[in-house]
C-alpha cells in the first residue's frame, strides 16, 4: 500500500516560517515526482492550488503567489519532499496536501495536477 504522509503544519503569525514534510512509501510503480497543493478555506478539493512541484528529473516549479517565499526540496533521508515556507501571509492559510507520482515537466502539474497518490493534508493557519 502506498502512503503519502504530511507533517509540519501549524498556526503561526504573519512573517513567520514553517517547514512541511512529506514521506511517500517506496514502491516500484511510484516515481519521485512530488508536489504540494493548497486547499484554501471554503474551497472544494477540485479547487486546490498547485504550490510547488519537483519532477522526476529534479526540475521544479513554484506558483507565482508564493515565488520567492516557498521552496520545495527533496528529503535525502526519506522518500519525500520538504516545503520551506517563509514570510507567511494570512492568504497562505489552508490545508496543504502532498502528492506523488506524475510524468512530464513540473510546471504542467501546477495548473493541471495529475498525480496518482495523495496524502490527507496538514493544516497551516497564518494569522495577522
């Protein structure tokens, strides 16, 4: 069974930082394309926003709304990724989901995610 498990969410003040972690079960049918998606309060699951993706070649893409503040990187110790979030804003509030297994370039999956495995999400709340 492939599991995607997120951790690291919490409640912070504007301008603070958080690091989210995602670990994916190693499985021969699951590649190491991974990404983070955000579901804002009141939005449905199909309205999740692509935040950051790293593809199987190591290429990355970050949403314009978080560019310069958020960074995605691989977890070298585990089969997973980090999302470093700096200078957090109230509009960054939402549930952050990690997903894995995709083909193609990273940027393509920001707008039209097509990843096979998803976690349950971790909540991030930023207050002003």
